[in-house]
C-alpha cells in the first residue's frame, strides 16, 4: 500500500505543469539552439564543397542563398536527432509506468490510484504518438529541404558550365566534345613558285570548318602544291582536372572522300590553358580540301607528376 501511494505522488509531481510566471516577471530568452550559427555555416560550406561548389565559383547572391538553405536543412536534421533522443526517454518512462502498474496489480488494492496510473500511462502514450508524428513531419521537411538544396546546387553548376562555355566561345574556341575546345585554326598549302597563301577557317557548331578567307584565285591556283598542307591551332582542356588529350582531324574533298588526317596529342593538359599545335600533312589530292571534321579520341585523367632526384656524386678527398 505504501508503495502504491508513493508511486502516485511521484507521477503527480512529474506530470504537474510548471507554475505560471508572475505578471511582472521579465520575459525569458529564447532557448539556445542545438548548434550555433557559425558551426552550421561551417557544416554547410563543407557539404557544398563536397559537391564542387564554393564562393569562388558562384555569384555571391547565389552562394549566400545556398548557404542559408543548407544551414536550415542541417538545423532540421539535428532537431530530428534531438527528438529521437526525447523519444527514447519517453520509452523509458513508459516502461517504468508499466512496471509500476504490474507492481500495483500484484501488491496493491487501491482502485482509485490504479485508475490514476492508467490515465497517466494513456497521457504519456498520447504524447509519444504526437511526438512521433511531429518527428515524421520534421523528417519530411528535412528531405524536402535537402532535395531543394540539391536542385539549386545542380542549377548553379549548370549555369556555371554555361557561362564558362560562353566565355570560351567569345575567345574563339568551339566545343568538340568531352570538355575539349578547339580554337580558330589556319591551314596553308605549300607553293612551288609563289609565296604561301594561308587560309582561315571557323569551326561550325556541327564540327565542320567554314572558310573565312578565300585561298587565292586566278592563275595562282596552279602554282599551289595541294599534296602538302600545314595546320595550326590550339586545344583547351575545359575540365577541372589535368588530362591527356588526343584529337583527330580528318579532311575531305567535295565528294566526301577522306584526303588527309592529323592526330594531335597533348599530355598533362592543365585546366583552362590553351595548348598551341602545328602539324604538317601529306594530302592525297590535287585540289583544296572541302571540309574538315574533328573529334576527341581520348581525354584521360593524367597520372600525378613524379619527380626524380639525381644521384649525388661522392665528394673527392
């Protein structure tokens, strides 16, 4: 009987609401957040850095918006973890009440106190259900915020790639695939009696070359040696890593027949650095080529550079 009364008193004290504050009491400060804003910002920057994003490659407004979104998502995740801890505590309290009810059924005979125990158990169960629903809502909100942050990060990355492509286009480069760009190139045939007459071509979006300046005219056409040609241009690696790049050039006549080819290989091509090249070709035609096609043969990640130390020469006595 004493055990039953003591348990009922303990439940009443634990479940009693806190006394209302006095009318003239000063308002209490907001509860301290689980994680301070500086730590949240560091976690957000680390998460965006893992996606290849930083304040150096994004506009400041977009970067600040992404940081704020990721900070909010991180805060919700930690709140969910705190709620999970509270849920574990509630489970422990429910287990204690169950043991208390079992003891009452075995040793006590006070029906009024037993009803109070049952009511308290039901109240805690209702709190547990409400807490679980709130936790599920917070989890849905967290997933929604994470999906929104991923979409915004992907959009920012796509915008960054588009701006980089537009910048290279303004500099005279055209994309030929796998983040490799080709500059405006010049092609020159050898001449038997007259000075060489260069011709300039502009890569079209389809990869074919469009002549920008006619290659001579009139009687000089018969003096050009169409069996030899020199090509000169530049290749640029637009990826973010150092790569070994190989590009093929194929020249065709007016009937679509291949009359010449050249393969250019650039080893250890660093990002956003133009690498000039010049090649001499043997052409299988007695007329100027009609079109040129270029494509990327390979664009492999370059192995890290290795350094060797020359053997030291022993000092002579």
